[in-house]
């Protein structure tokens, strides 16, 4: 039995979501109490909702994003405790890391069960112009793959110095990380890495194509095809990974 989190039950996922909600509640409480006993009181959290995206900003500058049935786009500097995306029967991607996105996300939670819950496309797409972003943990679980979709947990077509840490993933049809320059080669993925990540996928685990200093390090993966690179990858990073084969079914 491999040391990788395989397909999780809906109950397990619900527990993870509740844990994330409790974590947010704790952050909000801390923000409210931070000013107690001093002459300066912390500002109360503010919440805004627009087109299925709920954003809570805490007094200390941190915040959370809770997304329902739409793709979340990161296009600017962020300092977020949690980003949670829940898609029901949707064919789109869950998260796009676009030009201008940088900063820190404490937890990324993309909820899926391999069926009607979760993205029918990719979990995360990294685009050219994103840079200096760190995601510190969480999970990326896919829904049923939709016709015409590639469905990777993470597909990086560009970007620079985007690091994912300690992520887990299941139910994605193609690969956990698919790294290759985008259409017309407009972007070159550079220093795109997942460190200490674990995933079970149907086809590839890690695919590193045209890119620089990118890949996965110290991870645990189960897939039909082991982590691999092509001749177009410059200094691919595939150190210290453990891989277990799985059947094509």
C-alpha cells in the first residue's frame, strides 16, 4: 500500500472543509481580539459577495476567498489564509493563476469526488506573468472529466517562481502536474514546483516538457506513467519522489 492519500470519501472531504471553516473562524476571532487591552482595536472582518465569489478580509490584512460554481482568477498581489473552490457539475477549471498574481495562499481547497462534485477541467492553471507565489498546503480534487478537457490537477503553461507545498490530490484524469509552455510558446514555465506533494492520478503523475527548473520534489505519486521529462525541459526538478504504478482502469 503506497503512502499516498488515495480517493477520499465524501465524509472525509466534508471534514476537511469543516476544518478549513474552523481555521477561518479562528483567524477572524484572533483578528478581533488582537487589539484588546490596548488603545488600538483591530478592525472587524468585512465580507463581500459578487458572482459566486465571497471574500472575507480580516483586520490584520489576511483574508479568505470562498468560490461557488465559477473559476477563481488570481490577478494581483494576495495574502490569503484560505482559497476554497466548490464546483457542482461544472466543466470549467477551478483556479487560474494569471498575470500579476503573486504573494501567499495558506491553503488551497478544491473540492471534488470524481463525479458530480469538482472541476471537469483542470484544478489549477498557471499562466504567463504570474510570479513569486507560494501556496503552503491544501488539496486539489477533480470532478468527472468533461469531454474535450485535459484535466490536470495543476497545469503550468507559464509563470515564474510559483511554488506549491504539501498538496494532496485525487480523481484527476490526466496528471497531477503537467508543465509545458503554452500555445504559441508565449510563456516559459520557470521555477514551477510542487514540494512534498502526494497524488493519485489515472495517467501521468508529473510531466515536465518545455520549461526551466520545474517539476516536483520529495513527493509520493501513484499513476499509470511514472514522473517523466522530455528533451525540451531545462534542468527539470524530479528529485526524491516515490512512485507506485497503478492499472489503466
